[in-house]
C-alpha cells in the first residue's frame, strides 16, 4: 500500500473531521472545550483492512455500494494525514489546514484550560476548512451541471 495510492483514495473518497466548539458537560453542566480532529475514508473492504492494519482506527460496515467506512481520530488520523499530505494534489489547502489544526490539539496534553489564543486559532482553522470544503462542493456541482448541459 503506497502513500500515493492512499492519497488517491483519500482525495476521491476521504473526509476531514474537524470540530472546534464548546459543549456542556453532562454531570456538572459546565461549558468545556470539545475540539476534535479526525479522518474518514469510504471504500472496499481491502482498503479498510489495510487502513486498520497500518493506522488503527475503526471500521464500519457500509450501507451503500461503496462498501465500508474507516474512521480515526487524534494520533491515528494525524499519522495517515502525514503519510498522504505530500502526495495530495486537489485538496492540499484543506488538508494542510487540517494538519495545522491537528497540531494545535497534539501540543496540549492534559491541560485543564485552553489559552484563548489557541482557541481562536482552532476556530479560525475550522472556519477555513469549512470554507474550502464548501468551495470544493460548489465546484463539483458546477462541473456536474456543465456536463449535463453538454451531454
């Protein structure tokens, strides 16, 4: 399983999971940071087995023709992103912002409170990723409409 092959699968069928928000803690009712970073890929069972063997994560049976789903968070997701990032072409900006987001999470081990500057940086990166994702989806819709008109 080459990094180029993985990058191709991730560009075609992968998704970046980024969440920078506050959530209410169930027991105490206090507001706490709930920042999250992960990756997911949909594909055949052989791809999902290879991802599980090399990067960990979890596999889920698919309900569509795509087969199975694989997801990982934290270090496991960062390891896959570090592997595919040098070989990604079309989604480079989105994945580089995801890499920066993941690095802000990796630095703060066991901290009770997150500094305001770090919270703002995570929120800024999450907005950037969301904007890039929306732009990519809009481009795909435009391309599909042009094909339908031409064909």
